[in-house]
C-alpha cells in the first residue's frame, strides 16, 4: 500500500509541475511574455509606438479572456509629466470580473518599460512583461472559476516614470476606493535561481500574514516574506512599485516580486533569460494567494 502511494505521488508530481496544478497554462503564459518583450515593442516606453503596440496586445487578450469593461472599452487615459518625459495620452488598461459582492480585489502589473537607448532595446521581459503575463493568467483562471468578490485587472502604464499609472488609477478609480479591499501587485516574477518569490507588504499589512503562511510552496517556487521594513532603507520595497499608490490610500496590499538580478534595467532583460521553470510556479503562487483572499476578504476589515 505504501509503495503504491509513493508511486502515485511520483507519477503525479511532474504532471503538477507541468500544469501548475491546473491553475494556469504555462505555454500561454510564456507566449504572452515573449510577445510583450519582443524587439518590435521597442521596450514599451510610455508614450511610444511600442507601448501602444503592447496596449493593443493586452486589450486583445482581455477581450479573448472575456473581461468586462467599465466604459466602452478597457482604456483609462491620463496625462503626466516628469523631468524626462511628458505624455499627454498615457494609458491604463482596466477590465474586471464581477463577483457576487461589489467589494473588490485589484490586481495590478505595469506593462511599460524604459524603451530603447542608443539603439539598444531594453525589452523588460522580467520587468514587467512577466507581471502582465501572470495578470492575464489570473484573469483566465477567475473567468473560469467565478470569484466571490469582484476582481479588477489593471495593466498600468508609466510605472517606470514614477508610478504614474497607479497614481492615476487611485485618483480616478472605476469603483469607489472604499470598495477596494486589497491590491495585489506583481512586478518582476520570472528570474530567480533560488526559487524565491518575495511577498513584500506583511510588515505594513500584518493582517495578511496568516494567509501568506497558508500558501504551499510549488516545486520550483516558494514565497519568502520581507523587503518591507523602513529600517531596511533601500531594501524596503514599500515605495518601489505600483502598490505604493494603494498603500498611500490606506488600502491593504501585497507586492510579489523577485530580488534584483544582473538583468535588471539592462538590455539583457530578454525573454531568453527568464527562468521557465520558476516563473510559471511563481505566477501560480500569486493566483493561489488571490484565491485564498477571495474566500477571506471580508475578514480583512
Ligand atoms: Zn517594474
């Protein structure tokens, strides 16, 4: 009997590894990253032609998946300027799956990157085509498994220019801010040799800690808590990506991302350098967390 059990586990393990336990389609996930990180998208700098091509692709994927739109389409335009760049028509893409409750989880990932410099394309495969790929995988999962709460999917622009898309989203949210009970932000999910995906934000949102503790490791990725204490100074990631705009509005958040690596903000952040065993499991861990929070969201407030 014991032997049969061991055999059954040995047979099942590679299957689970392949399909991330049925939570996502690995081939589709990798394809989405490959398309968004292609040279033809020119590094997706906010306001550029390549950025607009990325928008077209994401909108087409939102449509295929069957996300609903708050307006006639998924587009939320906004304007920003900083020292380097003025963009009159920056663009967030926002879709949703209605739940039985109007209380909502907002899943965010920025699709812009830093563009092309001296003829070299900064492809931003990890930063942050990987987060957008995982956002699309999460949307696909919840479209097929009706959530209790409304889940809003926001592919944000202008993160690399100072979290501009996230600021625009919370300044002009599609639902009242008090209905947003949680932000789950993904930024850089696909490169880590140690199999570690950081969940950053438990220090600021201690009520989320017991739920993070329930997320079981997957074969090639596990959650590690940290990078969220003020005394860590530049290693405190609280203000390092789009979740910061939600934090400033006192909305609980959890940020998922990897430790910095040699390809960070380099032309070598290309599709060929992402870790194709770690990344699907990392994306699946985030979906596991959203599933768990969807069942427990009312307990947060
Ligand atoms: Zn990023």
